C-alpha cells in the first residue's frame, strides 16, 4: 500500500469520527434546549403546582403497575375459583347420600313361615283373590319368605303393604277380614301422609312445619318425575343445597326450605297452573317468607334470580335430577300407559273400580250390581276390550275380567 492510499484511509476515518461527534453534539444541544424549556416552565410554577405534576407522573406509573397486578390477580382468581367451585359441588354431592327408601313399582312384605303364606293364599286361592280385588295390587308369591306387591300406583301399593302386614300380625286371614282391614287402612291415608311427610322433612332437617304442609309433603313418596321418586329427589336436593349454602356463607335455612318445597306444586291437586305457579300460591297461603317463595318461583328460571339462595336451589335441583340413573323416562311412560288403560275401562256406565295388572295385560273391572246385570256384564266386558284395542297402548293381549258381586246380609235378634 502506498503513502497516498494510507492518507486516503486516514482522511476517511477522520471524516467518520467527525460525523459521530457532530451527531452527539446535536443530541446534547437538543437535550439542553429541552431542559431549558422545562426549567423555564418550572420556574413559572408554584411549589404546589410542581408537586402536583410530580404526583401525576408517579400516579400514572403506579396505575399501570396496579392494572397489571389486577389482571394477573384476576387470572389467578379465575383459575382458583373454577377449581374451588368444582370442590364445593363435589363435596355437596357427597352429602346427598340418604337412607330414605323409595319404592317404584314393587314393594315387599316379609312372611315368617310357610303356614302364614298358605293362609294368605287361602283355600283354592280365595284369600289372595279377595286381597287383590280389594287393593288393586297384584301379589307375587314364590318359595322365598317375601311376598312382592306389584302396582304402578304407589298409594295403592302402600295401602296393600300395610294391610298385609296388619293381617299377618292379626293372623285372622279370611275374605271378610281382608276387606275390613283394607277398608280401615284406606281410611287412615291422612295419617299415612303425615307420617311420610315427617320422615321426609326430618331427613331434610326441618321440624316446624304446619300439619297440612307435612301431609302435602307426604305425597312426595307417591309421586315420580321421569321415574325419579319425588321424596328421594327432594331429600337429595336439600342436602346438596345446604352443603353449598354452608360453604359459601348464605342463608342456609332459606335454601333448606326452598329445596324441600320447590316441587310442592306437583302434589297440590286442587289448583290449576304449572307446578311452579301452584307451589308459589300454596306457600303464600301458609305465610312462608318472600325469600323461600322466590326460591320456588325461580327454580326453573321462569323469572330472573333475585338471590344467591335461589341460584343454589336451582343448582341443587339440576344436580339431583341430572345425576346418572336418577331419572328413567320409560318408567314415566309406563305409569301413563297403565293409567290410560284404567281410565278407558272406567269410562263405561256401571263401572265402580278398575285395576290394571301385569303391565296392563290383565284388567279387572268391578261393576255396580244394581246397574249391571248378568246379561249386560258380558256385553260390557266385550265393549271394554274393543275400546282398549282402539285407544290403549299395550304389548301382546289384554284380558278383561268383569266382576259382578252381590252380597246379602242379615242380623239375628239379640239374646
């Protein structure tokens, strides 16, 4: 490399260094100008004005920092709340376990020995036929020590169960005594409802309800919704709702009563409307608090929720109804089908009582003997069978048996 080339390189380096220095000088001049302007501005301020500007600058920095922390906290709360909610619901569902027993279409009665079983059947089956005719419930007897009572109607089945238990204790099992015991048992249905109502209410932790309300709650045992026994569903729901209420700290007693009474409109038969409307009207009649009435009014979201307690009743109802195995819709269809068969047969003049057995394949019709004579009985039986063919749903064939019984009694003079 020649001396000339080296000089050129040196000149270029000096030029670049000068450019760098000029840029730095320009920046310093700009900074000096900016500071001069700020000093000029500050010089015109009071001490308070300067403090205010300083605080505003600090507040902007703090606000940004706080907002960032809030966002992080919200994200953490969402994650923790989701897990916490799952924990609360899981624990509440564990509390739903209950010892309450619901029977659906079959009840059982224990028989102490073969001798008693033989008396229940009677000579040529006359006792068992009398019992089935009096109760409308089918008896199934086999080699075990249990008799199964089968009927789609829970009230009939309960009356039959209690009648049979009383007959076994009484030991006098004969047609006239059977009819007498069944009649007596039917007369104490109110006592039966009160007893069952107390069981359900006490299982839910409620002890101070009016007697009429307890009787109405007793009807839960004999009512199903999509195959789920209403008494069992109510107890489950109440235990779930109370567990949630305790966990999150709301009014436990409002939730307890709201759960216990949420479906009471389903068993009130003398008012018209949806079960929610009927339930609300019924509870107002007995002076329940506005909070409890709202829980009932809102448990199907017919109106907006007015309290956390209402939301909990709704959640508990959904959990109990939606759990696997809780509801079985074909059972509800079966109940409706059996009821329809009895309704069709009972629509004829002169019919006193109708009982459907064996899933509707055996229909027994008891007529009023003063309205239906022996000749008309045959015609009536045929007409019932034909109407069932046209209007009823059934599998296989239906056997219609019409029963016309005439009894004459007399009494001797006293001695």
